[in-house]
């Protein structure tokens, strides 16, 4: 599950410190009481905007679609550049270690900066923050493209560009996710978060080939083309007519960066989700999982085409999950979805150790990746309902930080275990970590989860 790369109720959101214990945990003694208890009374500081989003079909919601297209273009640009960075690094140095260090640095910087991004998303105009980040990335990429054309690039220059891009990503993702709450009516939150899961996956499919193909034509071309995508992304934001955050109430408290973490800790249901997300990211990050699959396939005498097919099958799982997300969320109970997703990981890890052949390995990992978009959509729908607008940015920043932090830890652990014991022990590590992360989902709290749409539409 990628950094929950890579987003919503209008009234009655739970305020920090106002929810009763049952409300904070999403449980209730009587049927139907959970919805009311979670929402709590609307009042000062609630997230209700003065002009709720018009309840039209999501495909005709101009503001949401403009926001989605803008962030999709930015994601395509990000993926294109992140393919071009290591290719250029290899061309300059001839050493893969530099490319690996670059990727790890980007993950750590993005995770750390996302806390500041969440705070800024609650303090300043989200549209201006997004435009500023896109404009900064466009300018930096154009300048870097000029350096490449002049044949004056070096390792420090590539690192500077990659770090600046990671900073902009960390600053822009929290406001982009938080803004969904303001441009989508409460009845469409789950569908909107489901559509949003297509963005990072579709961008990966489109962006990576674009970056590598353009690099093959001319080294500077992917950076110039990526700069143009960020320009288009910034311009698309101008088509959003609604404010991207609720109007200030006049009595907002001083907005502290750690308030997002405090809010999550005060909501047991969100804590359980975050624990599972971190465990899943540690166990099944793409880098570690693909490494284990490749090594296992080679041990079984697979050819390069077979390995390529295996990885293609595995990677397609996320796209299938994004395509199925809305259908699954409309037909299955949230508890069923979460429990199935949580325990699919340990089962798949055990099967990866025992199933013969090569292509079945890709199918098993595809099943693991398939659950990601569905569970992400459900999780972000709960965040949108439970978190008032004035805290949306900081909570999104905290979620991004925690999910990003888990990935480098998982990659490091997988690499070390692989060196010591080989792929079977990597799969055993995946099974252990994913099992521990899934244990909290067996609680009564998760078994009685109400649907986020029911929470959003419940009377306050």
C-alpha cells in the first residue's frame, strides 16, 4: 500500500475532545446509535461550510473533476521525473547505488515535509499552496533541463532537484487530499475517494513509460516535458470555483503541527487503520516485494520474459483494485472489506513461500496490491467524515508521514533479511509483520464499523 499516495462530510464532524468514548471509537450500544455518536453535535468549529457542494453526479462535479485532473497531471509529472532521475544518475556515474540513495532520500524528505504541508494546508489558501508547489517544480525542472542541454549536470545537482521535488510533494499532497471534503457533497465521499485511488496508479502506468521514452530521445526532454505538466496542473486549479477550505469560524485555536497526530491518537478506529497501513507498507512495499519475487523466480530457473510477465501481473493488481473500488464499496460492509484486506496479506505471504512455479507468484502479489486502492478509498472516506475541515490538512500530513516512514524501514528490513537468509525468510518476515498489523482488526470496534456514507448523512 503506497504512501496513502500515492483523498468528505459537511456538518457535525467530531471535534477534538468533544466526542464521548463510544463516539471516538465508532461503537454504540444500540443499532443506529453509532452514526449519531460519531457525528456529534454541530457547533462552533465544526466543519460545516456556508455553501455545501451541490449534490450532482460525481462525473458532472466540475470542481472535483478539475481537482482530480490537476493532481493526476502532477502525478504523471512526478512519475516521469522519478524515472528520469535514476536514468540520468546511471548515465552520469554508472553506479546503481547513487540511484538507490536518491530514491530513499526522496521518500524520507517527502514523509518529513508532509507534516509541514498539513499544517500549511490548515493555515493558508490551499489553492495558492498547490499552485505555488506546481510552479516551483515547473521552474526547477526547466532550469535543470537547461543544465542537461548544456551538459553541466552532476550528482549534487540531481540530488538538489530531487529533494526540492520531494519537498513540493510533501507540501502539496495534504492540501490536495483535504480539499476533497469541500468540493464533494457528503453523499459522494466514498465514490470520490474511490476515484481518487485511480490517480496515483494511472499516473504510474502513464508516467514511467513517458519518462523513459523521452529520456531515450534526449536527456533533457523528460524534464522539460514534466515541467509543462506541472504548468498545466497549476492552470487547471483555476477552474475550481468553490473555496477549497471552510471559512474560518473566528475562534480557531492556534494551529499546531502535532494536532493531526493528537487527533488520530484520540480516535481508536483511526489508530487501528494507521497501525495496519504502516505494517502493510513495511511488509509489502513494491521494492521489497519485487526483489523477493525476482530472486525466487531466478532460483526456479525462470527466463527474463517470464520474470517480466510475473512483475507485470503483480503490478496490474493495483489498477484492477482501483477499477473495482466503487463496486466493492457499494456492495460489501466496511468491516468485511477491512478484515478481508488485513488477513489477505498473511495468507498471501505464506502461499508465496509454498506455491510452485513463477507466474502464480505474480498472481498472489497482484491480489495483495489489489486490496490497496479499495482500503485506501474507505480509509480516506472515514478521515473525511471524522475530521473537521480545520484539522484536515494536519491529519492528512500525519497520515502521509506515518505511511512514508514505514516504507524505508520495510525496504531496509527486506534487503537485510534477503542478504542473510534469502527470499523464503523475506516472505516469512512479510507474514509475521502483516499478521501483527492485522491483529487489531479483530476487535469489536472494527466488526461494527458503520459505512462512512451513513455517518456523513446521519442527522446531527
